[in-house]
């Protein structure tokens, strides 16, 4: 059970930078669209795409380190799980 809980926690940690960037940019674009009454789908999509890409570039090394550490711990715990 603890392996599953750790996997879910790692998944949340790794996905947080991209999701938070998309959330923040989406909120800003929504406020801008509401203020100017511009309803253009690409106006919402393109900034989110660029923001998520930038967040992945910035947080990518940290995300890779977290996943690699988890996989190492997972592989190291295999003998203890088997018996």
C-alpha cells in the first residue's frame, strides 16, 4: 500500500508545476477576456501552451530527479517485497 501512496504523491508533485502554470495563465487570460469581451479560443490556448512548456523547461530537471529517486527506491525495495 505504501508504494501506491508514494506513487500517487510523486505523480502529484511532478505534475504540479505544469498544472499550476496552466491554471494561473488560464485565470489571467479569462480575466482579460472578460474585461475586453474577446472570446477567441486561440487567445486562451496559445499562452497556456507556452506557459506549460516554459514550466516544464524550468522544472524539468527537478521533475526528473524526483522520478529517478522514486524509481531507485522502488527497485531497491523489490528484495524486501519478495521476501
